[in-house]
């Protein structure tokens, strides 16, 4: 008898582990579609009727030295104001990670490195591929299914290794033309070929998107998240999944397949070291 499967294709009582490549997922959602993710909904969606063993969220973290170096290299018009803005947004990111830690996730952080990408550009880099690989291989013998939320082709050998242990791997990402137009993002073909299943972000958007409150007649700051609840909403204002300092150069990391470099020079295509 074939078991009934949940909305994410998870059979009842399957042991599931979720691995989210935070920066990569941010480009595949917020940058690509303007999609703000409700991480509580996401966790519920992928673990419904299953046994959730662990959910990991991997991300880079700005420390004081990285912020100071970024301000120095980027040479803004008002360095002190820029530094304060980055410190405030860094505090907001930490509030977001605290929220994740208290709501079913284990957040794995690593300090970002600020590098000179080109003659006039400054980039940021935070390599967490090794940490993700170690965690996934450690749990491989304890789960039936792995949800890898990333489009990074560097994970192909990892997916192959896990598959050899009899674990099914589902990749969550996008190959949408809209994502490519908006964010130069496209999930790796090799990664999708290596996985047992591909779940497009477009197909699950309605299940993981943040709810928008009914109109209250109050005009809100457009940068403010639609449903941030106290105590995080007012101070700091943003702790959401949108990119840190998103108007500055993007992180230098592989967001999936490398595509033709048509992006403006001030925002280099990640992965091109």
C-alpha cells in the first residue's frame, strides 16, 4: 500500500532534516520575487506529518572589524552614519536569528570577510559550505529525507554522497526567468540532476509567504516588514530575511549556475572570485 504524502511529498513518520543556505535562499526569494518568507510556515510545511530531526539555517555574520573594513573600503560620503546603519542592521539580523533559534531552527553563523572584488568594488564573503556538509553527513544515517534549500552547484558532491547512503534529497530553489531577470539567480542544473526531487519556490510560495495584515489606514515605512511582531518590530525595525545592506555590493558567493555577467559593475555576480 502506498503511503499518503504530505504537501511536500513527505511520507507520514519519515525522519526529515532541513538545511537552509541562508544567503542563497534570500536571493532565490526576496531578491528574485520580493518574497518575504515566514520561516515558521516553512518549517511546518516541510515537516508536516513527518518526524523533524533537525532544521539548520546557515548565514554570515558581520562583526565590528568587518563593518569597519567595509566602511573604510567603500568610502561612503558619511562614514560615521554608514557605520551606525550597518551596526543597527547587524543587530536586527541577530534578533532574527534569535527568533529562528527559539522557533525550531539551529542557526549556524560564520563571520563575513570583506574583500576587494575589483578595482572600485567591495564584496563580502562567508563560506559555510563545509559546515553544512559536515552537519548533513553527520545526520545522513539518522534521516530518511533531506530538504536542501539552496541552488548552489557546489553541493553536488555532497548530495551524491548522501544519496549513496540511501537518503532521498529534495532541492528547494528556482530556475525561473523572473529570478534571473531580477537577481541574476538560477539554480544549478547539476544540483537538480543530482537530487531526487526539485521543489520550485514558485510552487510553494503560497504556503511559506508571510501573511499581510488587513489595511489599518496607517501609512507604514515601506522598509518595515509587513508582519514583524513585538518585541522585534520597532527596535530594531528590520530583522527580516532580506539581504543585509542590500543596496551595497552583493556577497561574492555562488548563487547557482554562473550566468553571463550583465549585472552592473557595482554589484558583481557572486561566485566570481
